[in-house]
């Protein structure tokens, strides 16, 4: 089994690869990963004794990068290749004609060329699959398998200690874990905050993650006089602790593929507010959280106020969200469903 990925951090797609490798390893598969350089992902693979090969970095048409990937495929000699995201799928298509290939589309698909050589495409949400098939990709060669999280890694057991450490004891903490980019919609959360502070003066908006929009968001917070109610914590290694200290989780995204951070918030046992994009509508319903339209400041205000002013409802949604994460988005289910795709492709 050879997984191919073109990035080296441990974001949503990279964590998906790591979790899938761990499950497949536990099932007895001989798992190998090809990635372009050492980094957080290679360190995690080493920690879990998962073999990997460093291929030459470069664009999807870079001749040395393609040559390096071709050599990796020859050396590993896999029964099946699993390519993750567009770049990896395109590169595998350029250098491989003999080994059957499955690809995972982690985000909305805008063109199908990278997937045309694949025997099957796994999509992380119905929205992603719809975007793929609307472009003409055969529906029978695609399926939806949701990402998963190791739910035991997330809980609120150390909540009080973390809140004390962060100075949040007297705050109503609304957190969001996402890159600071337009697609994640933090701008709408900040605009909503300007209205929320008049009703919930102890509210604190905690943005976890980094990105190109950091300065823009800081400027907006200053203009709206809410900078004292926001903490921009940047990229953090202690996300599970910060989630444990959270009261309400908000995902104001305009566009998503799957959104693993939202599932992590549900697994923690938080009352969640999420937008109708990507796989969030597959995770959230009237019984376990609040689903709102994207880019809707008023909807954010109303949803957060509803939860802020109703502790029993927060507790009800938090408990239901945790049950959903544990039962419907477990790594075991993800691995089982993925194995079924491999078996179908291999015949």
C-alpha cells in the first residue's frame, strides 16, 4: 500500500493520511508513504513506525519530481496507490500506468484531469463528490468516505486547568480552528463579535491557526473596537487542550472540503455552530448543534446568543455532538470503508 501526498505538515489532509496509515497498519497491511520532504508528517510517521520515502520536491510537472516519484513506486512495488489531493493524483497519473490507483479529493473539485487515470475517487463529503461528478467524472467510480478522528484524544477532562492557564476563567470562550484565509470566514465571526459584545460582555473569540489574513483580521478587529475581545493564537500544537477549554465552537467557513477541526470539536464534546458547506451538514443536525448559512453575520450572532444564554442547550448539543463523532466518524469505519474501495478496485 503506497500513499502519495505532496505536503509535509499535519493539517487536515496530512492527518487523514496518518490516521489511515495507522488503521491500515493495524489491519496488517504493509503501508508506505511517499512525500516531498521531511517535516511534521515524516516525524509522525517515524513515531508510529510507518515507512516513508522522500521524493524530489517540485511542481506537478517538474521532471525531477516526477522521476523521483516514479522511482519510489518502482522501489515500493505496491499493489495499489492511494494519491491524496490534486497535485499527487496528477503526478501519479504522469508516471504510473501499471499500478491501480485510488485518489482522495479533499476539497471542491474544479477540473477532473488529475483524476482521469484513477480507478476510483474517494470524496470526503457529498459536496465534493457533487463537484466532481458535475464536471463529468463517472459517478460509479466515486464514493463518499468521511474523514475521521481518534476520538479518545479529545475530551474536556482538563478544562478548568487549561482555562486557568489561559486566563479564561471568567470568559465565554468561542473558538475556531482554521487557517486565516478568506475561505474560512473569520471575517464574519469578527463582524458578529462587534454585535455580541453588547449582549455578552465576557465573550472572547479565540482564533487558532495562522495565514495570510492575520493582519487583515487584526485591522478589522481594531476598526470595530473588538481587539480586546479576540485572541489570535497562531498555529498551536495544543489544539486539543484549547478545545477542552472552549464553551462554544464556531466554524464560519465560506468553503470547506471536510473540515477535520470541526469534527475534533464535536469529539471534544462542544456545542458547535457550523456553516452549510463541505461535510459540515453531514455532521450537524438539529439534534447535535446549529447549522447556519455561510457569510451570514446575523446567523452567527443569533446562534452564539442562543447557546450563550442557554447552558442546558449547550450541554445537550455537546453530548449529542460527541456521540455523533464517536459513532459515525470513527477511524475504524473510515478504514473499513476505504478497504472496501481497494477490494473493489483490485477485483
